[in-house]
C-alpha cells in the first residue's frame, strides 16, 4: 500500500508525526546494500512508486517521473544520493523531501540524515519517517568541475576509495569472500591490506588551495571566522594527507570530519590535514566526535576554490572517483534540496 494515509501516525523518538507525504523510492541495484529482498520489501511498501535503476540514464529518466511526490527515499551510497539530487534539480520541478536509505558502501549522507540500518525493520522505519510531517531542512550542494555533490576530496580518502574498488568492488567475489566484501569486513580488509601500509610508507604530497572569485575565511577551532581571505588568495599551500570540502559533517562511518559544515550559511567547509601517516592513525579514534584539533589540521569556509596538486592524483566526488588530475575546482551551488536531518 502507498504511504499516503492522512489518518495514520508513527512514533519517532518521543514525537508522534502524522503521515502526510506520498513516498516514492529510488534504489541503485548496483549498490552493495541493495538486495532482492530489500527491493521486494520496498515494492510491497510503495508499489509502482519504486524505481530500480542500474544506469545513469535509468536514474535520469526516473527523476522526471518522481517529481511531484512529497518525499523520495534514496537507496544506495553517497554517489547514488548525489546523482539523484542533481537529476531532480535539473528537471526544474519541485524537488521532493529527500531521505537517504542506508544501503550503500559510503553512507555519509545517511549519517547526516540519521537514517536507520538497512535491514527490514530499519527500512520500514525510514519509509514511515519519509511519509511523516517531520520538517525538512535545506541541504547545500557543491559543484566539482560540473558534478553536483555534498562532499569531495583528495588524498587518503580518495586513495581508500581506489583501494576498495580495486580490491572489493571490481573482484565480484562469490560465496564467503563475497559476503566479506560487503559492509564493514570489506572496509577493514581494504584498509589493512592496502591503504594503511601505503599511508605509512609514502611521504606527504603537496597541495595549494586558492580562493577563486569569492572570498574565503580561515576558521577558529570553534568554527567562527578568523581571517578573511580575498579572491585570489592562497588558503593553504604545503604538505597534506587529506584535502577535502563538504557541506555535511560526516565523512562516512560516523566520522565527524567537517564539524562546522552544516552550520555555515552560504559557504562550505574545507578541511586540510597535514598529519603524517603515524599521526593520522593515532588521531583516528578521536576524530569521530568532531572535537579533535591539531596544529596540522586547517579549517576554512569558502564559496569557490581551486585545489592545485603538485602531481596528478585521483580525487572523489561524493565517493565516485575522478582523475588523475592536477587541479579541480569546487563552487557552492545556488540550488539546495530539502532533506530530513537527524535530530
């Protein structure tokens, strides 16, 4: 049955919310958490408002049919979510309230939304939440060389994405190895076998981050502006292990890497880490709650910047890999999309 009955109620925490929005669901069949069982459950819940996509063309076509519903639950990782948001904006119609389902490899956007686990109970809970009268908030988006997303980065994060794709996604393991390649076990194996050894062995690379035609601001540890940097100014130049920009706080798996991003009005957060491999591993346990600070950690608020690299490197856009390149630009997009954020 469709989730549109006005008379139904559901409870989220201590708040009782009325079911007021008609819900559609879009899932990426290629996402690691999407199974035939989850597709069947979602189809039982929303009927012909379930859109199962396998290609970019499928997703674009679905966006034109989805416009007009009250809410859209998106099943996949950060890449699936950011492409769906971009396709919906591109239609020129009213974008429905978005709620990511935790069904991908990278689920930073699901962390921000407070989405449930991707099991049967979690999916049912999230669909009821999408249908409720819980108010949405605007999600800021950035443009990375023409690609719309909520975060981007180069360095350790992109290296890890390359390693995971090489070791897990592209191998198409079956049986026990196939199960290990999904979820946390595959992530841990990737880190231990490839990413961490290279992190410890390789010297830091070099990056220059430049403000383009908009000002930027160096930030204090509490996120308040420190120094205003005029267009054309260099925000940072030097060694780095991670150089990233985001409009959301999470960098997946509950890591609060951009603690000031969501509080900014008309800007995105840039964080540059110049910690060595050993320093990064030591700091990792303290990086999840957003309170970790270090002299080698540099934070900025910006509207338009260029990341210039001393040597070609892969970078990611919402978890999807691009490059190698020696430069990419990041700009705040004028359009936002409505999303349900965690309480």
